[in-house]
């Protein structure tokens, strides 16, 4: 088997598609009420909880996407986010995740114009087994 390589988050989202990870979040839906003002056309929203384990590779991929990042720490137990990312926590954050029908944490949403463009749920390994480049 060829060597694994890191892939940018957007490539992962487009490669995985919504169905591959059994995401229940509906594509095209408008985000439920949230506390941030979207300044960009596209952004990444990471919905996670305290029991996700080590999300270091996921956060690295998200930050490498170059898009604005929103963190939603659901389920009322604080969990860290990378430096410079201020997670939204509390009952409203959990309500946000439930209104989206998040099926598993972590969930990564690619959002465009306030609507879910793509979604990925599940365990992130930080690598993609696509064809190696010469």
C-alpha cells in the first residue's frame, strides 16, 4: 500500500461527501441560531464534545483550510479548542447541535452563506488514502 498523505479539509469534505460518514445533518439547511456574525462567504463549523478524544489532527486540518473556523463545544462539559479559537459552550450550543441533528461528535460543517454545503461526522485520522502524487 502506498504512503498516506495529509489532505486539506476541503478536499476531505468533498472526497468523503455527506453520505460516506452517515451524516444526518441536512445539506442546504440554514444554520440554527448562533452567536457569531459570519464575515466570510464560506466558513467551517466544528461541533464537538468532551468525549471526542484527541482532536489534534482534526483541528490542524480545519485550521489549514484557510477558512474562518467556528467551534461549538456541545453537551455541557468544557473541552479545549486550539489557541485563537473561542468555542461556544453551554445549553444553547447543545441546542444548536441537536437542531442540526448531529449524529456523532465531532461533526465538521462546510457552510456557505449560512447554509450547510457539506458535512462530515465521525472519527478523523488526519490522513487520506488517496493516490500518491509522484
